[in-house]
C-alpha cells in the first residue's frame, strides 16, 4: 500500500543571482549609517584592540569613532593641510599619519599633540605605517622615495629612492619585522627588506598602483591599480597568481576579512566586490552612492566602513543573530520532560526501532486526497498562497485538470470568487511557466460564465483586463518573432557552418503563441 | 527447419494474465493457492515465496477449491476439461477426472458428498453456460472418466464470480446481466429476480459479482454502477427485499463475506478495499491505494487473513483488521509497456513499466520484483478515461550510473513531457533525481540512448533524445564550478540536430561511441559524436525506418536497419554502401551486447519467428519459426552470469546472453534448452515443509545446515568419532569449566587449545595403521625398487576420505608423505626407453 503523494509543485530555478551562503552572510548587515566628513575619506583604519574604534582620515583631520557612536570620540587636527593614511600600531596605542606638507606625525591615542614629527620627505606623504616590531615606521612620499624611521630617536634609518613616480600605497609584513612593500604610480610594487640597501622584489603591475595588501601569511601579495586586482606569489619571487578584472573603474582600496577567506576591493565605479580567496571568483558585491576611496572591515566582520569621494562615511553594522534571541525569549519546558530517553545510550544488543515520520499534508493536499476539488481550489486561492506562491495555485489547478475535475471546481462561484480567479489569471497568464494551464483555466471560465456576462460590472471589467493582458502578450510575442527573424537573417549571412547554432537559437527562444477566442 | 535433438524450446517465465480465479487459503492459513495460467501455485503466506508449482493441465486453470473432506487436497479445473485432485503439500497429482467439455468454474461443497459443481458451455449453443454437478467416482487409478453430469442451473454466467452457494449449500445463486436466480436444492425451487434496468435509465446496473452470507439467508450482489445490493427474503418470489450500499464509483469487481458474516468486503477499479460493517451504509472502513484494480477477494477459513488479486497480477495479503500485510508480486502487468525491455547493467534485472508511473525492476532468477522506482511521483487516480502521466522511455548508461526516463501525458493540444535524469547513489543504493527537464522536445520523444563507452565511460556520458518535432538533442553533463552549490553536476542540452525537417524516429550509438546514427523517417543519418557533423546518410526506400542498430565487435563496421515495408538492410560504414538486404517484416531488432549476434523477430502470417544473424553474413545463424502465436513486441538480451556450455554449435549465440521476449499479452518468454521445471532452483524445491513449523529463512538455513551435517556424518563417520573424542579432552574441559576470572591470558591458552584439537600420532586408529600395512604389501612393480613407504597415486586417491576431512594437520601430513614419496621416487627407469 502506497502513501498518498502530495501535489508536485514545479519550481523553476531562479534566474539571475543565486542565493549562496555568501549572499546570506554579506546581506546580514543593518541599514547603513551615513556620516558627512569634511573631505574625501582617504583612509579608514580599525584599532587592532577592543573597543574597536576606527580612525578616519579625511581632509586635514583624523577622527576616531567608537564602535556605535556616530560622533567622533577624538579628533587630531594638527595638520596644516590634508592628512593622509592615519594608521594604528598593533597595540592600538599609537597612530601615525602622513600629510601634505611632507611631515609624518606620530600621535598617542590618549594625547592630542604629536609625540614625534618625522621630517625628511620633500613632498606630500601619502603612505605611513608601522613595521611589525612596533619601533619603526615606513613611509612613502610624492618625492618618489620610501623611508624607514626609528620611533625612539625620531631619525631616519634608511631611504630608498627606487620608485620613479609617486609612492601612494604601502603595507608592512606581519611575519617579518623588516619587510614592507610600497606601490607607486610608476606601475611597480617593490618589496623592501630593512636590512638591505635596495628592494628585493619588483613587481610590474601594469597600471598605477593604488593599493597593496599582504596576506597575513606573508606569502601572497595583492595589488590594485587601474581596473585590475592582481594577486602575486611572493615566495616564488613575485609570480602572478591571478589577475581579476571585475571593476570597470580604477580600484582604489583593498581589504581582507577577518578569516582571510574573502578579499574585498572598492573602486571608483561605486562598487565593493567580495572575492573568495580560494577560487578568486566574485561571491558578492555591494554598491554605494559615490566612488569609493577607502574601505575597512572590523575584526569579526562586525562593521563595514566605506569612505567615498564626496566625504560621506558609510557604516554598516552586522545584524545580531536572530535565532538565539528568540529561543531565549521562549519559556523552555521542563528540561526533564523533553530530555527523557534522549541521553539513553543504546547497548549493543538493543534493536532500535525508528518511529515512522508522519508527513504533514498541506491543506490543499488533504482536500485533494478526499477528492474535494472545489475546496482545494478555494484553499489555494487564499491570499497567502495566491500572492506569495502562485506556483502552488497553478500546480493545484494543473492537478485538478489532470484529474478531469477542473471544470466542476471552477463552476458555481459567486461574483467575488470569479473576480478573484480572473484577477489571478489575468496577472499570471503571461508568465511562461504558467501559461499552458492558465490558458485552459481562462478558456473554461469563459465557457462557464459566458451566460452571466453583463450582469456584474466587476466581472466584466476583469474579463476586459484579461483580454487586454492577452492582447499585449500577443503583440509582444509578435515583436519577439520579428527580432528572431532579424537574428536569423544575421546568422544566415555568416559562414555556412553556423547552421547549427541558428537552430539552437530557434529552439531555445520562446515561441509559444497564446491563442484566445475572446 | 530441422530441429536438433536438444532443441531450444520456448519457455514461459512470467507475466501474462495469470490470475483467473479467486485464491484459496489452506486450512491453517499458512499457504495460499492461486491459479496461474496453466499452473497452480502455492505461496507461503509468511515468506511470500513460491513453494510449489503444480503443472499438469493443458490449458488455463479456471477453478481451484480445497477438498471439503480433506483439507490437504485440492481440486482444480481447467479449460482442457479435466478436474485434478492434488496433494498440494507434496505437489503430487492424485487423480484426474476427465469431464470432456470446457470447464469454466469449479465449486466444491461440504454438503454434497462426492460431487463437485462446474460450469460448462451448453452443448449446441454459443455463449450459454450451465452449472452442472459432476459425480466423482471413487474408482482406483489415476485417470478416471467423470461423465455423470446433472444440470443444476441453466443460463449462468461464465465467470466464477457469478455463482455463489448459500448457507451450508442449501441454495445456489447465480447472476447474469440483469437477472438473479436462486435455486433451492431441497425444495427444488427456482426463484428469478431482476433489477429493472429501464427504471434506473442506464444499463449499468447489471450484476457483476455475487456473494452469499455464510450463516444467514442473505445475498450480496455487486453491480456495474458501483452499487452493492443485499437481497433478503428471496424465498418469496414477490415479497423479496433488498437494500443498497453505494460507495464505489465504478464496477464492483468482487465481494466477499467475512467468516462470521458480520462484515462484507468489496473492491473495484478504485483499488480501494472497502469493509462494510453490519451491512450498513454508514459504517465502513477503507484500505486505499492498493496499487491497481482489485479483481478477486478471498478470505481465509479462520478469518484472520484476506487476499486480493489485482489486475496487474499482484497478490496482496491483508490482515483481518484491514492492515496491509504482504504483497506477492512477480512481473507486474502494466497497462502498456512503452518503455521497452531494458536490462539494468547493475542488477541484470529486466526494467520496464510497472505500476502506473513506476519503473519495475524484475529479477529473472527469482521471478520477483526487486523494487519499484517511482518516476512520475504523482498520485495515480484509478478512474477510467483519465489521461495521466506515464513513463514512456527508459535508458541506462553503460554501468548503470545514470538512468534517463521520459514521462508524458497525452493531451489534445500538446503533450506534457518531462525528461528526468537519475543518479545512482551508492550510499542509499537507489536512484536519486538529478535533473528534470520540462518539455525537452515539443512533441513526443521517439527514442533515447546513452553513449555507451564501455570501459572509458562515466566521466562524460552523453544522452541523445530523438523527437517527433524533427530534431534530435544531445544532452551532456555540465559541472557547476561553484564549490558551495548543492549539486555539482547537472544535465543540459548541448546540440540540436535536424535533417530536412523529417521526424527523428530512432537513435543509436556505435559500440565505441564515435558515431551516432539517427533515423529520420526513411533516411538514416550518421553523425560524428565529437564535432556533431553529418557524416553520411543511408536510405532504402520505400518504407520508414523502424529500428536501427550498429554491429558489435568484429562487425562494428556494419549498420543494420529494419523498415516497415519489410526489409532488413545492412550497410557497410566503410564503403557507405548497402552490404545486403533481406525481405523480412522485422518487428524487433535486438543486438546482443556481448557478441556479434543480432536477433530479429518477425511477424508473418499470425506467428512470430526468430532469426539470429551476424551482420557480416546475410545467412542467419539460427532460425526458429513459429516462436509463439502472440505478437512479440519487445526483446532483450540478458547477460548470463557465467557462459553456458551448450554442446551444439548452433546455439553458440546463446552462450553469453539469454534472449527474453515480451508478447502483446505481456507474457515473458525465453528460449532455453532446459524446461521450466529445471529452471526452478534447487533451493526453492528444498522449501518442502517437513513439519508444520512456520517456514522462515532462518529455519530454512538451519534445515540446510542440518541436512549438510547429516550428509557429512554419513560420509565421514570416522572423523565424527574423532571429533566427539576430542570434546572431552582435558585441555578443552579445563578451558570450559574454569571460571573466567582465574583463566590466564588468551594468548597463553591459544596454543594449548589448538594443540588439544590436533590428532596426535598415538591416537591414530588401528584400522588406519592396518591400511598402511596393506598398501605396503600392494606395491606394484613400477616402484618395487623403492622402500616400502612409497605408495601408488591411485591408492592415494582410493582413500579420499582422509583427505576430505577438514583436519589441517592431517592434510599436511599426507602432503608431507607425498612429498617424501616423490623425493624418493626414482625415475631412472625412464632412461631405459
């Protein structure tokens, strides 16, 4: 004896973006908060230690924001002109920033006046950062030089003049305290070792380099410039691993997520793209209102902060996990009631008998099981089903048609129900996946209710709407056929070998023509 | 056609319409007896196995009844005019009574001493039947004439369901069309009643079946309009009464009263068993979805079980509380076998349409259904005239990893088509749906095949479907590159090919998979399977191509095609020319997957003939005319597990595979040199029941073991004595009687235990020693110059019992002795020659 088989609801694979775990993860942020800064935001840096404050460098100031405060907690404004690249040290106590006047300033987070000023660059300094031993600072300036500074003495240790254009980005290795990289507008990325007099690796990016990033392992280097994001294997002496071209304007900033599994890139095309670092495919992307200059992700991916050219700072906080809170709110039943027998460990000689799982049937299935055709149709015309899952409604209509009881299910309905039915049909009949059955339904309705036509204004209006919808669809199909004809001509004018592809096109295109006798 | 002494014969191995009569339970409800074609089958209720196959009738068995005076005996009647009495526990025919005319039904009553009732056609008139009682004389001898007939009722229905005997055989009731007649034996009174067909305005109130209450005077009749009428007071011609029960929407196929008569069972096309309590319309229970229309219902004599026979040859056993208990199913008869006969490469089972919307896997060895795969996955409504989706095409990839199915629903405007691809999941050991394609073609799919790559297969299988919409489509696996996707592979269309807007009718891949042949009405096109370029075309007008296939192995350069104008053509693919053609109306063209042979079944002058040929020679290897009277629609070669050794050269083509046919009555035939009796495996014969213990697999196992043991006992009596001796050796005793906690470690005990099992030299029986002495004395001349230890090989063989014993030590000893002997043997005498 077989079980009752529920109605098969045909689901079509959704076209366009597929919902993956990544989509779910990256969509899990609250609505963004916008803060207006004084100028273009050129750097955002999160403090490596809690509370996760972040330093935002814009115009001639550096603002420190708290995690949830939307007012700056602290401001460093001792800059005569624009400040650049406010970066935290690993312990979160010190902050370094370059400036337009060529001076690098070192601040204590708790103080206001700079602790040190490093003078040496003759042109604006766009890059400044700490090496991982915490006692040295590297910097790069528009005077084409990269320098290393000693914090305690405040003196320059070494100066590299290898770039032939502005140095605009840099990054220190986390595993080796002597290694840092700088990227320049001369299209190269150079890797320096503080112990040597010259660069050890030079990588040709091909475009002016806007941002560089070293992976935490130190083995991979990411450079961004022009429309390209390129990943290089440092350990192989700077071999190109992969070149990504997913933006259609210059990529300005790069960032890794906390796990190192995803790479984020922001671009002047107003998009942030998220790549998987295993497959280097785009797994998600965000779009923003203005070209993006800077981007930062807090540890644990709690917050995404994006700075744009119009000076707007866009902050998104992650939504709290919902499931947990709900279950806590609910009053739990007595622990023992539900744990009875759960902890029993079966002995070896025990024979386990699994309880048959009772499948709960949907309401329409129950009605179909008992051959209540009309009621089953009523059940799927409930607003919740009709509006949100029209495929269920159509599947039940199909099933009724298959059973030969569609006509009797549609018959004997009052004005309100006919109105409902016709509204549904008129709206959905043009959807290709529903067309075949809904045309039948429309035919039957017309047949049944032809005699009462003209008695109710509402029903008459619905009939007219249906006619209009079908007429529109026929026009549309006609146009499509015209286009197809044009394409056929085009294909035919190509080489003769293309015969097969032409046939493929023909078979894949929608050619169903809806006929109606209204 | 000359037939060799060991001629092949056509053996029926399943299917057909097998149940023509109600089943009978044995008195203890442990066995179920069913008429099945020309045979009577006995099933075990507990294990569902066929225990006995009682053959002897020359035509359909039309009635079976237990002997009322001996419950171990069974009467059976057949269209061949004989009544046979069987001892069904042993499967022995006791007596054969020949009546002379066709017997259409059989009834046996406890009250009528030595006679049974049969329905026979009335002599001289067509389509009129009469119920007669036959006196079964108690004369000695196997074959007895039973010509002592006395007519009881005239003008009865031919079906066994149309007659029923009332309370303790006091009356007999019979229905035919719209008339009911009741005959009282004692009063010799005949009452006639009829349902007024004009009043109900339709002719559908005709009688279809009848059942009598076991204790009361009440008759239940089933009608074609789904009503059940309960008749009472039918002693009176006028004042009779009847009440009506109505649930069935279509014909009531059968009725049965429970043993006490408190409830009535009815069944019909809806395949729902209805239990009516106390003959009232309001209290009824249902057992729905039994799979297919119910044909017959029978109750066991103790009332604990009920059995329904279904239209698709299934037997369902149901508990008294209306719970489904068991189902006995062989080859399920489907409405129409559209899928063809396909062999599952994994299980070697035949695969074809089963229940509506299901695919049945039928095991040829055990004559049982292995499993039924639900393809359509929709509720089947048992209602006449309803067009529902059913399976039309099935194809397996070479290793059985992929299964492709096509289902369609006929509709006036456009057929609803679905192509489904199933993946064999090793973990769950079943097929899992991988891809579903809605409307793969715009019209019916005519053929479908996988590219059969043999060893190289399964990395990139290719599926080709040919449709009536004038195209064939090539489907390939596409891999989803996204590592987080749920499914890593799915199928999609890769290429669409057509030829001059002709309908594609057949498709077939060559053995190495490099070529695809697609027939378009009258033309066969050959395509390269890599570039999908059209290579060449073949045509043999007039007539459309009915089927095509490539030659195999040494004949792989040939392409065979059969046209519907009765031509069989063989084209050479190298020269692109017709090699030979033969005038033959070929219905089925089936290549053997393991050899070059191709079987063609033709339909000529109302009989099917079989031709087996190799494509490289136009003369057939084997011809069998008059294979059977039915039209053969399908055939399949099933690979044998091990090649059969046939003596005759003529049957070489049967060595690696066996050929099966399916006729239009869905009967499965095969060609075999052995008869069906031999084909039944010895294990099933062993199922004889010595005691009336319930037969369980375990008891069978035990029985077999016991049997073997007793055989060993007789063979190796000597050794058994030894064994018994060992059991009370001190070491074993110690081991078994010492408490576990004081025993030393197992590794310490092991050598002692093993040693105790060895047979020590001193223990050798005196008998054996004597044997050896004898051997010594029997030295032959050949090795007379050797020392006495050497014995002749033949003598070694003469005492195989020693070797047969499982004692390893002994074996090694004898081997040792042999070795020693060989070493010492001197072959110097050879040099003398």
